[in-house]
C-alpha cells in the first residue's frame, strides 16, 4: 500500500481536491484493483457519478473541478 499512498499524494498535488479516496475492488478472479479517487466530499466516491472527458479534457489544465 505504500506505492498507492505515494501515487495518492502525487495526485493530490495536481488535482484540486480535499482528499484522495481509496477503493479496493476484486471480483471473480484472484486479484484486486486499487482505485484512487480525488474527492471533495464522500458523495464523490459514488461510482454512479461519472464525468465524461474527451481527449482535450484529459489534459491536467482542463480537468473539471470537483464540487
């Protein structure tokens, strides 16, 4: 988990947010995915809340701000 923590700290430096949420997901196969999610409140952790980005939107200076 120290690697995930280092990545979360790096994300927090470049994405405007209050915290970095972590979700561990593993289903049918024996492995897990670590999701690091920049959040401003707990509602930002809901996977039903999606933001669609085009190619330009993926550039760091064009990311939407979290509310």
